């Protein structure tokens, strides 16, 4: 019998081959699996930032409305099982392994993410979900999730990220707009030129476009002003799916989404991994902890614009412990420190993630922040929050 560890080893092997563009393999895979994605309703969510939060909100809203709900998101923080949920509960390790090897047994030469996508779609069918909320992995047009025909397409926002893969801002917007389907309504929080591109694609597809411009002013159980805009996008989407406002607002009061401006006393953990996310984190910090000394653990991937992130995130009197996320794409400690020093930010390098967190927790400061790559957040989050030394 294949175990969870066997599944992890197989997925690690697939990572060697990287991203494979095109939907041909995913289409072949779901065909071999009996097209499970057509056995339940779906909502498809793309965007530069906030798409995971919107997915979490929508899943909680739909579950509160009485539906049996699947949720597929990425990346995970601590376990692959977090990526595939039914009614808020992670897939078990045994079921995860079974699904991964069911995908492998089709004989289709799938990438890492294509394998996970097929596993999620098949699991949702086997669990008999009524509806699945599906987060795009990267971009939109050629993302392996883009084989579904959703009831609503959602584009949270469009900003610069993954430019080495997706190109400039116009191309990023066009790529995310690739999830818009003919005659299927689309909800978006995009602005300016990206909104123009999304609008033009919606017109071409005869897709009713719902543009969200104002943040929700009610209670949301996720902190930060940016989550109010995410909530507004989720609310508009839920209304299109026929959910009443009483149910929507009740769900938003209890939704959770780990690693996104989580506050544990004086410790803040946030997966701000690009300039747009950094701006949202800085605003949330300034509103929640406007005064006092700040100390950080910061680690980011080298294909992110960490130079701009540094300019956005840090104040002149901050102290930053730079570490390397557990990824082959991690930005080098010395390179990040060099940028920080150019902006006269005090910093030290500590490649070991746990040693960096230990140093942070023993540093005198009014607020302590662990931020950057979700790979970093996932590795240290539990360690940081169970030490009991963060106030």
C-alpha cells in the first residue's frame, strides 16, 4: 500500500521537472479520471493577491448556507493536506496518498501541480461535494485548474508578480482574464489598466462583469484593511451564487485563513511575498501597531521584487533578521541584507529559519513580525507560536 510519505516522495520527484505550460495534460488526466470536475458546481478564483483569502471566505459562506463544499488552494503552510479540504477539514494523509497514486496510475505525464489538481477534483467527486471553490495556481489561461466551467469566475486584483513567467502588467492581466468563460459572470476587484483588459475580455466572452470598488464595512474575522476588499469581492460572488446576506455576514465573522496577518499577542505572521502584499501588510501594521519598536524575520524568493518590498515594508528604526525560505528559489541572505543596508535598515543574516525566529523572539521590541515567503511562514509558524515568549 502506498503511504503518505510515498506520495510526498513522488511529488518531490515531479518538482524536478518544474512548470509545464498548456492544458493538454490536465485535459487528458481528467478524462482518464472520468471528468470529476463536471460532477459538482465550481467557483474559479484568480488574482495577484487575496485569492486564497477570498477562497476561504467563499468556502465558509457556502458551507454556512448548508452546502457540502470542497476547497482547493495553494501553496500549503505545513502539510500538503491543507490544499484539499471538504467542509473545512483537510483531506486525510491516507486519502491524499490514495488520490496521488490514482492520478499516477492514469499514466498521464503530469507536472507537480497538475497531479495535485487532478487529485483534488477526483477527491471532491468521491466525497460528493455540492460545490468546489478552486484557486488558480499561477496566472489563469494555462493554469491546470482552467479546465473547469465555473458558475462564477473571480479575479481579485492584478499587480506585478511572476513577471519572469507572465510578463508585464498587461500580459499578467490578460493571463488572469483567461479564466473568464463564455456567458459566465465574472467578479473583479481589478483597477485601472488591468480592469480595462479584464473588461475587454468579459465583453468578448459575453460575460456579465461585476466590478467591486468599495471595501466591505462590516465585521470580518480576518485582520487588515485589504481583507475588507477581499470580503467585498467574496460577498458579490456569494450573492451571484444565491446566498442571502444574513448567511454571508455570519460566515465572514468566523472565517479563518492561517498565515495572513495573524496576530498572537505582540507577534504578527504574514505571508506578504510581493510588493502589493507588502503594501497591505505595512498598512495593517501601521493601523494596528502604529507606535513602538519593530523587529522582523524576513525571507523572500529571489524571483520576487524584494528591492521594492524593502522600500515598502520597513521603517528606518526597524531591526531585520534576514533568513532564507526553504526553497530552491530563495533569495540569498547577503543579497537581501545588501538592499536593506542601502536603505539604512539595521539587519543581520541568519540562514537557519528556526535560529532566526529564536533571535527574533529574544529581541526587545514592541511588535515582532515574521513575513515574506509562505514557504518560510509554513516552516516556522507552529514553532513561533508555541514558544510562549511572544507576549
